[in-house]
């Protein structure tokens, strides 16, 4: 079985969170890139469930961080 993984930028709030939630509902493993506070990250994990939702601290606007 092939695991599908989605990378969602801004995945711990707003449209990014809704997108991440939809991917999880569709069976994807989700990695969310976020610069949100620890409280927002914890709230997102609680809302979606940590089983298929992981968060990395990453400012995708910073080229050096992404490389």
C-alpha cells in the first residue's frame, strides 16, 4: 500500500488548517509547515488528531530555511 503525503503550508490555521483537515479525511498523512505559536499548533493537532497530522516549524518565505 502506498502512503500519500501532503505538505500544507500554513497548515495550523485558517485555510491551511481546513486544507490539512480535508487531506486527513481523505486518508493522507499531512505535514504542515507553520510559524504559528505552540498554542495554535497544539489546537490544530487537537482539532485534526495527531495520528496523521505532523507540524514542522518552517517559514516557507525564507529560502534558506526551505533549502
